[in-house]
């Protein structure tokens, strides 16, 4: 659950945030994003812990890249993190019904948007890529009746302010703590639920391939999809210019007939949306949150120094896109993060 902070700290942080927002509104979004990029470059230079973590994750995930490109992505991802925060502060000001077309480039949305605005339950999954806050806001602006699962911010004042931004156009935010019953109710009514799908699910999660390594994924997305026969849409919001312009797109739509034909529907579904999220990140890897500990949890056989169990090997080999090369990579132990 969210940490409890002293009231004076909450008010100090909140006052600082509101003052920063007021100051930023005096300048153009381009100017603010330029300053955020410069601050991200400064963060890259002095924050060795996060810089080293991001670099290591990129090197392991994209081993084909030369060192200078890895460093470019490392720097870019830290700049992107601060630019993302600036964009959140401009979202309600710049995205309106009569202005959204100036800022959003819609790509391959027809099938997915038709499903989302239909009366059947749908799940929407995106990674920590691009601007996932703008993505959720934009989907609500385009008419999607959607709820999104998010962790509450420790500061309740800041959390309430951010909720106001997120829910301005009708996006319903569910806290991660105790959201299961609410999600079930939404799905039963034919609603849509959105998830950040690349969260580390802990040692007891479902381990599926993600950037040539096993990564722990939550089973809840797949279980909800199977229970309600709900399609899973994998989409993204990618920054395309520094004038608050984004590409809103869909990479994959996973339908019930896709997983019903598989020997292990839950494993297939979880692995397939993870593959779609990986493809999203590969579009613009500098817009991914490489500093987060995606591969922190390791499967039991790795922790105990044992070979991959036959049951997991069968699940992996049954994936239609599995290759001998990828299988060999997945058998390699991953250093503890």
C-alpha cells in the first residue's frame, strides 16, 4: 500500500508541484520539454545507480546494438522520463475535443477502438513506454469507456491532483490495492480495463519470454480475459515530436479463438501480449523505462541453480514463435538485479 508521509511533507511537495506547474504554463510545451531533456541529461550524468541499471538492461535486451547506441538509448530514456512528467502537466490544457487531432496521430486503431467502444468486455495492455498517461487520457477522449489500474502515489494531495488529470475526460482510475472486485464488476457490465502490462509480478508470477529472458508477469490479465472471453488489445502512445505530438497505435489484438486453440491458453496469452509489448518498445527504445527492475524476480529453478523444468520447457516450445535460438537464450541464468 501507499506509504504514509508526515502532513508537512505532503503539503510541501504539493505546493512545490503546483508552483512548478504554474511556472511551466508561462512557457510553451516545446520550451518545457527542452528544459526537461536538459535535466534528464544532468540526471544521466550524476545518477550512477539508475544509469548503470538502465544500461545493463539495454545491453541484455538488445545485445546486437553497438556500445555508442546503447549509451544513446540510456541517456535518452532518462531524458524521456522527465519529459513524460512535463507532458502530464500539459495534458488537460492541450488535449480537448476540438484540438486532439492537432496532437494525436492515430495508427491501426480501427479494430481495437471498435472493440473498446462496443458493449463487450475488453482488456487494454501497454508497457512503460512513450507516455502511457497521455495514452489513457486519449482513449477516454476518443470515447472509450475504460478503467485503468494504477498504484496510488504516496502523497495523497499529489495523488488527488494527478487523478484529476487522469480522470478529466472520463478515464476511471482503480488503485492496485483491492481492485479485483471492481474489475470483475466492470467486465461483467461489458466495460474495458487497462493495465501497464510489463510490471514485475514477483517470484510466484508466470515466467514468460521478454527480450530474450524470462520475466515474471501477472496472471490476472490472462485470467480475466479467459473468464470473460474478452479480447486483449496491446497498444501504445509514442512521442513523435517535442510539440506534444503522439502516435496512438495498436500492435496486436488477441482474440479468444487465438488462445482457445493452444494447449495452455493462459501461458500462451500472457506470452503473446508480452511479445507485443516487446515489439512496441523496439519501435523507440529510448522511450522505455529501462530503469525499472523488470527482471528482478527469477524463476525457482534459476534461484536454485537447477535446469529448466520440463513443464516450462513444454510451455515455451508450444509458443508458435519459439525458435531454437530464443530457447537457448531463455535457458541462460540471468544475473540478480
